[in-house]
C-alpha cells in the first residue's frame, strides 16, 4: 500500500498571529478586549482560522 506524502509547512508563515493584528481588528466589550473576526473556518489540516475584516487570516489557538 502506498503512503500519502504530506508536504510539511511552517504554519506561522501561512497564518498570522494575534500580535500581527492592528488596533482596528480588536473590539472591547465590558472591559474585555478580543480580536473581532468576520468569519471562522477549519482548514484541511484541522486548524481553526479566523479572518478579520481587513482580510488577515489568524491561527486561533486551541488552548
């Protein structure tokens, strides 16, 4: 049986982190500040990705 070859990639190069977002990508409600995503999806590697209004794709940590 032939094994599938998976090409590894550096996920931090493909998706941004919270530190890469601008002030406009965050909102404050009741003293809590959090990133505001227009959409959230799961990529084919089972990573949760949030997309901001400015189009930045951010890797959402599972912890």
